[in-house]
C-alpha cells in the first residue's frame, strides 16, 4: 500500500517562527516523511532552508545567529517613500545560507506565499530564484520596501495566508501538518513575558505593525487551520515577535509541541 504524501505548512510569526526549526528536528528524528513544504514569511525561510537540504544543525546555527545586533546590521535603511528598509542586506543573508538556488534545484518541493500589494491578492511562488521569493514573502509593509517579482510588487504573505494549508494541499499532500505560531492576540496580551512585567513598554513601529498583522491575520489563520489534518502549535505566545535572540527557547518549544503530536501523526499515516 502506497503511503500518504505528507505536506508541511509553516506559518508566519516573526521571531516566533524560529520554533519551526524545533518541529522539523523532531519530525526528522522520528522518521516522519516530508514530501512538500509551503511557508509564509518566517515559515517560508525555515521551510526553504530545509527544502534546500540544509541539515537541522545548519538551520539552527543560522537562526541562532540572529541576535539584536545582527538584526540591526541587516537593516539597510532608506528614505521611507515605500518602506524603511531596502532589504538588500536581508537578501544577502538569505543567499549566504541557502546559496543562489532556483526552486527546481530544491530537494523537496516548496512554495512560499506573498501578497500583491496592488491587487490585494495572494501570490504563491514556486519558480525562479528562491532568495527573491523569500525576500517577497517576508516584506512586512512599511518596514520593508515591496519586492518586485514578475512585474508585481509583493509584500508579506501573512496579510493573506498566514498558515498556507490550502497551498500545500494543492501541491498534492494527502496529509497536511500545519505548524502555527500565530497566537490569538488576546492570549498574547494577557500572557505578558516575565521580562516585560511592570510598567508596559511603549510599542515601537515594528511591534505596532506586527500586532496589526496578527489582528488582521488571525481569522485567516483559523480558516487555514480548519483544513489541516494535524496542527502543531508551539507555546510561544509569551515571546515578543522581535525576540530573535531567544532562538534556543523557541526551538525547544517547537520540539516539545512536535513531540506531543507524533502519536497522532503516526496514527494518521497508518490509517
């Protein structure tokens, strides 16, 4: 009997998406096959690294290098007519990790999601330069200048499809595992991080925009998750979306959530 084809849908979520690395580590360790991957924003980055054949230790090293200082070094500011950051340094960092690959060079079929800012439509990218596609998928409006791709101006895919379950189904998956790190905004506010207890910090432009995207994207995330066969939801809502320096903790939360899901994944694979 031919086994089910397994598709992985990795959500957006800024720094919280580092938890995807922990999920992948457990799935690989437990021998869960991954036949195709779709990702949005940070989920697209982690998914592309894995689809390119990078091993878990290499991916961990890449994401754990993103300290606050490193993140600032990747911000190439410009006159904000279309966005504050040009994105060339981010593109350079992505290329340093994944190389100059096209989608056809990837070891696992992969798709990433962006948004056409002019038509307000979802754009699923599965051809051409992987790095350019990732640059589009992570381009948070106002923060990054839109990415030009095939005559379209693209921004963060989280605006339209934060958990791309439908995309991975259309790629041919029989069993879809969704990994969601987009927490319900109310829970996120109530579960204040220990380091933020006391007087609330004045939000910066990044945190305002990411919260705005969570508010807009939460219902879209729920819609996608309803179509998934299995949902893995790492407990990361207490970690701020700009806390890339907490990568170790985020990876651990991903590992814990994936470990809890293994019995159900095996059950559905054997059904």
